[in-house]
C-alpha cells in the first residue's frame, strides 16, 4: 500500500444507527512513575481498548460527548500530567513533550493493555502519533483528531528557544496563582478567547479544569504547562516517528480548525503508510462541540476489518 494514501474503511453509518454506550463513565486513577493520572472510563470491560488523550490545557472531559457514541469500546480518557485532576510535577520540573509520551506509555502499562487503539486531539494527537511510532507493536489503530504530530522547530532555532524559555521561567517564578470570583466568570473569559469553544464545551472542560478555593476558583491545571517549551523535535525527527507508524490511521480535520503550514502537513501525511483522512464542518474542538459530526467516521474506522 502506498504511503500517505487515502485508505478505505466502511461508509459511516447514519447517526441514528450508532448505538449509545448507556453506562455512565467511571473515575479511576492510574499510578505511573512520578504521577497519579486521573481518567474517565466508558464502555464494557471486554470492549475494544482505546486510550484517549486530550489537547493542551484541556482534560479528559473533552471526550464526554464522543466516547458514548463509540459502541463496543472500552475508552480510558486520561488527564495528562498537570492537567485536570492528575497530579502536578514537583517544584522545578516542567512538562516536556517527550515526558507526556512517556506518561501515556506508562498509562498503558498501568491499565495492563499490551495492545490498544490510541485516539488523541491536538496535543494528544501529537503524543499518540509519536507513541505509535515509538512502540508500533502496541498500537492496533490510531485516531488523530485535529493533529498530525507535534510542533517542531528548525535546528538553528534551538539556542534562542532555550534562552527564551529560561528567561520566561525566571520571570514567572514565585508569582501567586490567580483566583477568579466564580466559574461563570472564567467561562465568560473563555468565550472571548481565540479558541472559540462552544459555551457547552467550555462548561464541560471547566468541570475538571477548575478547583474551588477560598475566595473563588483557580485552575486545577498546572500553570507551568503554559511555559514555552525549552526544546522541540525537528521536522526530520517528527517524520522519523510518523514513518514508523505501522497501523491503520484515521485523521479527522475540522474545516475551520488549526492548520500547520501546508507543506509540512503534506509531508507528514505522506509519511504515514495506512492513512484515511476525513474533513468535517467545525472548529478545532469539533469532537467536543459537535461529537455527532465526528463519531460516525471514528466508529466506522474502528469497526473496519
């Protein structure tokens, strides 16, 4: 099969034929080296195993709409380290991308899943793609939602990036966390943000994204996640991981979603061997804003022989 081809999978079923997972999600905690990872789990214990990873500064709630629309799946949606209800890194330690990949790998071990499907949105799609290229024997299918690998940098930019990151860390160190008067206040701030999340999606993410404190609410998400990355992969390194992906892969793009430069996207798509690609109406968080536009494509892909 040619690399980067649009591989066929069954036509998505009509939405009213997609069975709903009626069981409410369960909350669990996975212990991995350095972290306690919170997770929401849907579906039967003997269902198709799916590890689901969210985007940057989001949390496991990002799958609250999509997971119940994927019948026959045992979906474990993580709060990645520092996000949602998962534990934070110790003082002086940040969240490099490769450590998030290692955390997802640790979650597989904690779940006892030797093989599974990986599904990721945005940052989670980058983590899923790199993890699949790292241990291809452990991934049977890969679903990428609005993401085709991590952000990369030119080799010559590395010194300036590291210098800028260290300077930013020094400026922010010791600043007290911000307390907001209410959840409604935070929701209004997010409505005006560039993410353009639907109001209901904002409310969903804030359930795990905020914590009550004296005088109001604060972000449960570790603010160090907002720090600039000290180092990034180069584009040839990203392509090396993508070329090692050996399983069928589905990429779901939103029509008005996030886009890397077209030349970079084209090369990345060509690097993935068994690739199916679909575009749906919506923005970057379409899987959360409008899960019924995404679910039939994901369900058909997972059910394909």
